[in-house]
């Protein structure tokens, strides 16, 4: 008899709510995990039984569980990661005249990358590479242009929504029909209900429960982006005995930003102890110190020196000497407790002290994004607004959606809180605390992270830790300069049980929006091709396969020496491979893995590889953040159905019908006004820059309610939410009744 896991989990949560409510989310989570454990145990035994490498039998057949195909079966694969450099084979820009890697092999243009040499060896099939360097969305469109074209490939990549539509149209194989033959993928999905739900292409008709693409994870169930600061600047400004002095400083701008935190009373917040041994409570004492923004605003424009000394005095009084002369730890320490108001005060101090912080006298910028002419990076400025001001949906896995406590979907684009936060960011723009090039954002702007850091005129961003902290060791930053991840700030969040001051991040890793699929016309009636393609997908989720798809083959790893990564022993990379990482990719492990090893192109990329290749400074900041996560101080959305659905991550895709998808596409203002493509229109960025309404007028200071109302009522936000809510409820009901 089937065990309906999700139904059992919901029952456990409901029964436990009364007794566990006083214990918080962690106790409820433990109950959920306990309810899952028996099912997971049986799944894990299946994984262990299926991770051995395939071996051909005497008759030339390859047998793995129930997947049997001819040795040497050819798979025509139009799969890669968004450009020619990151395909299965070396292209000319990467291989050049030939590149010798840690396995001692010299690779040339057209050669398969090491990971895909190993895949063919282990699984005993042959790849015919058909990938032409397209992005997922373009790749799907190209190969599905007509039946004849799609019949010429056996596997191809596309966005998750495209693959679902393609499945409904008979273009893509339904992997779910073969899930019992794929023990590794089956066990992987059984442990992550939301991921299984996100892959479900339909809950109605003959293809109910269908999975049309393999999931792709750029890391899983872990923090993604975090605040990064030039921490040496914070030390320079805030630490030491006596007053701060400087021979020259600028004036702070006329104050515009107003207090977000209280102006009187005390607010108790939890921090990680300085030695990371546990959690302790400290007070922000506004009666003793006042609110730093209110204090500064009352003074008006002042010198940078005056601003720094005002902030120093505030820290001493508000925290009753807790940070001593190392006041910088309010922002950069393991025991950091900073909030939005304190950050704005710090930004005022930074931009008004360019002469102290930049030897060349260049005007120091406050907040910046990685690429100021690229919306996909500039969007990090509104993402950090969510973290600073307690707003959900700005880092959602699907559009801008999030659940409330009872499981109703909300869209950040039509929430008043969103625009209130963005108008606060506009206040920072008016004070000159956000980079001038971000505000300009024209096509000829080329400013990037390395410009800001190399030339000492950028203070802070919100981004990936590993790829950005490489600047500490690749010659961009000089001795004594330090760009490091810092703690998630304290903000006022309402999780449906009332407002509370806590740390929460929505930047949490789950299924990404692209994946690889099997072409139905391509494999046709050829069972060898079908089973070989299924085996590739299943193997990628075995323990051996996940390591290969992350680290590359054995020659690139040091399997004899392992390290603990969230309770699992993972291999170190080899010394030669680490040397190549810096020589060939300047320390950017993702670029290196994709361009040279051929790993991390799809499936489940372990973040252990990222941790292994992170700089010492990067590890220092990340460790502070992960300590806070492990102690429960930083909360986040989860990949299971929480009793309080506010804490459940929204599935990356919901099973909307083609009719529904076409209807949503018809909401052109909604679908075309929030783009993260290069320099296309994005209302959220416009509001930050100009303080505009949703209609993108140039009028400033319009109430947040007007912008939210326009999108909800005039731009079809209400209808969009109704479609998504209906899809979610249908998916939830189907999962409860059918998944095990």
C-alpha cells in the first residue's frame, strides 16, 4: 500500500502544533523530519545499490537496474549551459592552441571536456554533440521549431516552463513514467517534496504527475547571496580609542532617509556569540542613544568626521559598550547586530570620507551592483532592499511569489510594503549613497565589481560570496584591503504570527529554472536511446555522479583526503587543479568548472566545490553567516511544507496549463515591466532610481499604495495571482494524494 508522505507530514504538523507552538519552527521541523525518516531510509538503500559504474556484459548489453541498452549507444545531445564556452566540448576561445589540465591531457577545440569523457566511459554510450551555444530558452525554441528538427536530437536543454509546455505538446519524454527505474533520482526527490512538486508538469489528464526535465541545482538548500563590504574601511572608520580624525572630509548630503527602526525604547535582538559557541540576547537601547538616523537628521549636513564620531558614540551608548573599541563588529563581526538605519548611517560616513578611504581621492560610492549595465545584476539592489526592510518576494524562486502563513500566494509586485521599501532606497539615491553608475545605467556604462574594488571606490554589494571574494586574492585588492561577506541584518519581519525583529533571507537555493530533457521524437521507438538518456539523468543523482558533475573526474580530485561539508565527507580538489583554477579562471570556480572541466552544467552541483575554492577571506565571512544559520539565528524558506507556509519556498514552476500561460503572456504590462534582461524595463529598479509610480512617470514621492494598486488592478496582478493560486492548490492536492 502506498505511503502518502505529504499527507502524513501535514497530519504530523497539525497534531503537533498545539504542543510545539511554544517551541518555534525548529521543533516543528524536527517532527516533520522524524515523520519522513522511515521513507528516506528505504530510499537511501536504493541509492547505495545503484551507484556502481555500468559494465557491459558478454552480449554487449549494459545493465543498470532495469535500464538496459546497447554498449556504444549514440546519444545526440543539444545540451550545455547558455553559451559556446560552457558546452560538453572545448570551444576555440577556451582551448586556444591547446590546454593541458590536471589529468595530464592536452585538450583541443572540439575535444570533449574531462567530465564528459568520463561520463561516456562510465555509462558506455557515445555522445554526438549537437549543442550550438544557445541559452536555454533559445535552445528549446531552435530544436522544437518543427518535428523534423526535434527528431534530430535525443536530449536538449530549455527553461522549465518551456519543457512543461513541450511535454504537454508531445515533444518531451515524461521521466516520471520511468521513475521506478531511476532509484537515485527517485530517492533524491522523495527527500525534497517542494522540488518534486516544482518538476510536476501537470496534475490533470493522462500526463498527471509528469516530469519533463531533470532538475538543475546550483547548490541546494543553502544560502545564495549575502551582503559584502570593504570591512577594512569599517575598521578604519569605527575602531579605536578616542575620536576619529581626518585632515579632509566631505559633507554628508542633506538628509532624506527617515528612521526605519524605533526612536525610543529598547529592542532585544539575538546575536551569535563572538566565539560562535551559541546565541545571546543584546539590546538596542534607543532611550540611551536615540536612533542614529534621527540623530543625524537633526544635525543636518555635517562633515564626514562629525558623522563618524556621531556613529561611534551611538554604538557605544545603544549597545552599552558591548562592542568595546571594536565597534566595527556591529557590522562585520560574528556577533554583528546591524540594521537598515545603522547601515545608512555607515554609508553616510563612508561616502563623506573619500579622502581617508581612497588614496587617489576618487569619490567613494556606497552600494553598487556587480555590472551596472546589466539588469540581472542591478536587480541585486532591490533584492537587498527586501533583506533590509523585511519584504518578501524580491528573491523568490518563481517570479515575485511568496506564501502567507495559510498558504495563499502573494506577489511582491502588488504589495505596498515592496514600494515602501523601494522608496526608502530612492531616499538613498537622493543622498548619493547608491553608486552613480547604477543610477545612470546606460548602455555605455561598463563599471563592474572589479572596477569598484581595484580602484578603491566601491564599498558594498549584495552578491555571491565565492565569485566576489576572489578579488581578495587575484590582484584586485592590495595588502590590508578586505572585501568580505557580513551578517544578514536585523529587520522587522511579519511571518503571519506578528511582527518580530529577526534575521531572514529569501536568497535560498532550490531548483533553478532550466534543465535537460529527452526528445520524444528523437528517441522515438529506440529503447536503447531512451534508456541511455534516462540512465545519464539517474546517474547524475547518484553519490558518484553528483561528485563527478561537481568536481570532475578522479584526476582532478584528491579523494584520499576529504573534508566535512554539512555532515558529508567530500573530496578536496587536487593541487594541480587548484593551480589551474587561478591560472585559467582567476579563481572563479564556476567559470572554471563549466569551461574547462565540463562539470556544473546541469543536475545537482554540490556547494562543497564552491567552499573548497573560496578564498580565505571568503571562507571567514561565510563561516560567520553559516554559523548563524546552523544556530537558527538566520531563518530562511524551506524545501518542505512547513506548518507556517510563510517559511515554505515557492516551487520554481507551477503546473499552469497552456491556456493559463497564454493568458499570463497577454498581461503585457505585468510580464514586460519587470525584466532582468540586460537593459530592458524594470519597474522596481525605476522606483529606486526615480521614485516613480508603477506607470514609470517622472513624478517622485507617490504613495506606495498607488503603485501596488496599479499593478494589482490595472496590470492584471489579481488575475495572475488567481491563476497561480489555483495551480498551487491543484498541485498540493495532487501531491498529497499521489507522491510517495
